[in-house]
């Protein structure tokens, strides 16, 4: 058994763990990440919409504040990460068009528009004809839509790769292994033991293992994050050069109550997502999932059936009880969380990195991160 120590140990090398490690290392903290495959995880499946405005939901105004704070950071964040890593991130300030296919969808979209207006967000109602003028591949039946010029996209796979490189360049140490057991010593977080028996220790330990964060053996029950896996199936198609530009911005809709979105990249990839399934740890791509996504996407953009289907994949979103992330210290000294980002992990990457580095360096949460303290889920002892 060997033993290694650092100031900060991040459990999980997905985009949230990586951005935490990168920003912590930039603050001069000796930082390590434990993950068998850094840069993997849900980012390998996600479409990469930066959709603070189009994914607004009733009752999520506090989360909206954090989403918008992160969206505002994106241009500088992407420029810095591109510079440091030498990687193009596929960051595209292309906007989004949310459309309605029937009267029910239109009512739903009108309600979203009203909520956006009440929240001071910019979006513009368009007729079906105006939608098709913007995106000629849309179905003739489109009944209207919302143009949101502020909701953009990034390629999460490239983002993950760039964050690995940025971490390496900032001196982050990678332990390419599974964290098998979390260790507590003297009533504080001590580190983890990996599958080969190595003990990794640190002054502060950040649990950033996405949907796995809720089941790491050894984490005391009272601080185990209430995070669960929420499956999303996603398809990737390829737009041949002769058909480009097929779509010029993200197009989305709610069809028969299910979200469907089409995210076109400059390199010809067209991502179609996503199912939302509460099926535990299942990551099977199912005929039904693929069928429903293609059926709904085809209703929006009939011409896509001509395109090669190049990939089908399922990933697990880290869902939390209020759909918002858990950021910062827990009741166990030395244990912090950066998890539970649910549908917004890619969008929230910049603000999460800043918030986590700040709390790791100073012990204090930033004002914008304070509402997302894990302590909001602390168990209250019932009198007997
Ligand atoms: N944010 C898109 C999704 O989770 O499907």
C-alpha cells in the first residue's frame, strides 16, 4: 500500500471535477484528481446546449441566477481555455429557436415566453413563417416559435479534452484509478483508497463524481449527496458537406410532452437529444428511445431521415431533489461537494470552477453559490 497527499483531492474527472481542479491549481493549491478515465462521464454524451433561457422552468428562479452567471462567463472562459489548451472547443454563439408543432405545444411555448419576460430575459415570439425563414429545413406545420439569441452551444467532448490538458499544464496530478472507498480520520475527510490499495490523502476532498456521487462507499450517510442517475439517450447524425448548412442554430421543441433538441455543429455533427428516464444505473440504448427521438426530431425537421446515423449513446445526468447543484462544504470537515448539476452541467462548468476554487482557497462560498450549499439538504433530527 502506498500513500500520496495533496492540498485538494477531487474525486471524479468529468468536466465538473476537472474545472474544479484546474481553477484550484491556478490558485496555487496542490491538486490531484482520481478517475480511471479523466474527461469521460456525461460530457461524452451531452449535446452541449448553453440554454439558460430556453430551459427555464417554473420554480427554478434561483437556479436561473446561477445559470445566467455561468452563461455570462462563457466567452472569457472559452477564450482562456482555448488559449491554455490549444484546443478549439466548438463554442458557437449561434442562438436557439424553440418551436411549436401544434396548439398544445404553442400554448406551452407561450407560457415559457411569459415566464421569460417576467424574469427579464430576452426572447422573441415568431410566427411559423418567420421560423421557417430562419431555418428553412423546419417542417411546414411549425405553428410559431421563440427566438433566443443568447442561448449558445459548446462541444462537451472537446471541452472535456481541453480541461484535461489545462489541468496537466497547471500541474494537476491525475491518479487513473477508481476511488473504491472514501476515508474519514479523526472526524474529518481524509481521502480515498483506490482499487489497487493506494491511499490518496488531502487536506480537502471534493466529491465531484456526477451521478456516482451518491454511492461512494465510506461516505457517512448524513453527508452522502442526494444525487441519482437520470438516463438520457442521445443520437449523433452527420450532415454531408453538400447539405450544409442544414440548421444554423439549435432547434428544439416539446413534442407530445417530451423535450427534443437538435444541435448542429460547424464540423457537420448533428446531435439529437434526449430522453429523460428514471431507470437507475441502466445505460442501454433502446429501440424505443431511438425511435422516439427520431420520430419527434423528424416531425420538426423531416429532411433529417436522409442523414447518416453515426452514433447512439446513453448517459446519466446527476439529478438532485431540486434540480440544482450541490456546491461547497458539507457537515463533515474537509469534504466538499460539486455535483447534482442535472441538466445543466455543461452550462454551469465556468461558474462551478470559480465557486469551488474560491471556497477551497478561502473557506467561503461566493454570494452566487451560497444558495446551492449542500447543507440545504441536511437531515433534521426528529425529537423522539
Ligand atoms: N440539458 C439537456 C439535457 O439534459 O437533456
